[in-house]
C-alpha cells in the first residue's frame, strides 16, 4: 500500500470528511473541523484516494516537532470504510515521518495491534437500542439507589442549559485542571458540534435555581459523546448527575444509538460508567520516544 504524508495545507478536507463520515469506525474527533480546533496544524497520512486515512496531531516544542494526543480527543488513529488489519496499522505507523521522534497517538478500537509500544486503555459503551425498563434492569444496585436518593431531593431538572453556563460550571469545578485556553477550546468544540452535528445539554438545579450538575451530549452518526460533565460539591452530594444520565437514557432508549462514556482508567469513574450497564471496550495507545537521551529524560 502506498501511503503519502500530507502537510496541513495539502489535505483535501472535503474528501477527508466524506471518508470519515463513511468510515466503519467513524469517530467525531476525526472530522477536519474538530481537528482544526484541537490541533490547528494537524497533518495526515493517506493512502490512494484517501481509502485509509490517519490524522497526525502535531505540535512543536523548543523547535522539535512531535505528535501528541490533543485534549478532548479520545480516539483518532486510522479510519476507513474497509477492514483495517494489523498489517495496515503497522504500515501507517511505519509511515510516520522520522522527524517525529516523540509520539503519543490514541488509535481507535478498530486499530487492534500488538507491540511493546502499544498499550490498551478502557472505554465504556452503552447500547441504547432496548426499552428503558430493560436498560434499567442492567443498572447496578448502587446506581438505582443513587437515582432514588436524587429524586428525594428538591432538585429541578432543566434541558435548556446554555453552553456558556455549562462551561462555567466546568470552570468552577475544574477537577481536570483545565486552563482558560483549554476551556475556550472546549467551548469552541461544543459550538462546532452544535452547528454541524447535534448537541443536547441536560442540567440539574438546586431548589434555589443554582446549576449544580450538567452534561453535554454530542451526537454524531449513531454515537453519542460526552465532551463535558461537571458537578458542584452540592451536585455531588445530591447525586444530581444520576438524574441526568437516568433521564437521558430514558429519553433515548429504543434508539439505534451508542452512548460513549469515553472511559476511564480511574476505578471510581469506571464504576460510575459500568453502573449504567456500560460495557468496556479497548482502544490502543501508541507511545514511542526516540529522542536523544537528554531530551528523552526531559520529555518523560
């Protein structure tokens, strides 16, 4: 297979997005407009007629170019309408230009490959194509109990939360240590998704009308993503997030949709996702550090 390396200006974005949309393993993170936000100077590897494509989310530090996975972008890797074999994955990895000596790339779940520089990470998916009562039966005992606790509070459910209010609650309860720049980028991503795809924002307010929990759901093809989840301390103590996810699952049950919780290696967060009946699915992380020794130590 002939694979070409394309710099940002040489990428045919119209053809790129058409191929991403048709790919068997489509991920919202791989559309050109979203990549332009998360990695403004991204480059690419493409086979003939863009049959197989792979974004390279490049950055530069101390004049040294490298590849790293951008924030708010869980899975990229290789995309195609056709089967992506392990040999094809290796062909693309081996086609990454040598100048990128440091590389962290989150390959998607359909890029299964085994090597000493590849690591598996968990994602969690919930198929919503069953009736709500069937989905509810698969909730854990703890999840059902917390839904009941949340209902016992005097909370107000609101499906008309603004993007600004959602991002502000995230900023006020910034457990991920996001910078102002990160938060602006997150807002841009949500605005882009609202314009080109579809979003729904579910929120819960206290009795005093104060927003205490929020989740942004982004729809793309048959997959629903979670670019933003946030709860204040009051929201956590009131189990408000359990109201949000219970209501969303009820609203979209019996639909041909997969709720992508985007996974976590943290046991507590993974338990929260699994409590809704979500099943784990692995994706693959490539880590290569071929920098000179001194730079290799600094980059660890």
